[in-house]
C-alpha cells in the first residue's frame, strides 16, 4: 500500500512520528525526486529482539573491538554513507526532504545513529527512529567488512538493555534473514506496534561507549 504526498503539504517531524505510530513510513523514488511516497507493506519485516541470531564468526569480530562504536555523533556522516552507491545499488532513495526530516528527528532525540569508526574514519553504521518501545531501522551502510553488522549487534544490545519490544526492519533482505529477521502480516504488526509505541524504553540505557564483550553479554541475556 503506497500513496504519494502533495508538495504543498508540509510533512513535519510531528506528522512523521504519527505516521510511524500508524505503521506508515516515507520513501522517495530517487535523490533527485522532490516528492515522497508513503508505504504501508502488507507484510512487514521485523527482527525479533529475543530471537536475534548471532553467527559465531561475527561474535568473535564483535569481541575483538575492531571498530570503535559511537552513538549519535555523526548523523550527517551516517546518512551520507547510507546514500552512497554500493554493490547492487547505484542510486539512493534518500533525497533532500528525507535528510531534512530525519535531521529534525535527530535533533529532537527521536532519530539515532550507531556508528562504526576505525582509525578515526566512519566506516559503517545505521540510523533509525525511536518511538516508545519501538525502533524503526531505516538504513545501514558499510565501507569496511563487517562494519554495519557490528553496528547492528550493538543496536540489538542497546534495544534489549533499554526495554524495547519491537525492531522494525520495514522489509526483509537476505542479509537480515541471517540474523533472524522475518515477515509478519500487517494485522499482526499493527497489534505489536500499538503495544510498543504506548510503552516506554530508553535508547541511552547503556553507556554511549560500550565494548563488544558488553554488547554480547546483553544479547545473551534472557
């Protein structure tokens, strides 16, 4: 289910949050397209926080702390990385309006970044929207092997520690299925979403600087 917006209608951060609470999110056809369209999939991708699958090799990489994980220090760097060309993707759906809207949410504390740094350079990461006890993953990128995967592990640890109940991935990709992502029907998703957005969670329950060993310990909890 989709619907294109009217350029005369100003989508504010408040409107965007209400849309998320209803199970709707915006996208653009390309970086050059000034319009957005609203998406409400019949089948929604979710990554169960209590059923997260962590491959053993990746767990070793996380424990080695090959990347310095930072939280909310470079929104522009992360969204630039997510918009950059990548294998199998020559264009991006992140246009100027997407950048502005999520930048506003970032300043309001509803959008967060998990960043992987190496030798002082941002080499991977992800960003998403936090509302109640729901986290909506928007996009991720990697300029270095395993960088985005390690960021995802730290995200899951943070969500578990903070009391989140829903990690929305929008769609399911082959990459995400390796971690346990699955699809649920819109009706089921709506019920889970309603419960999650009415609850309270804390994205910053863990320190902004966290070792890989501590992240793994939180994932092993429960």
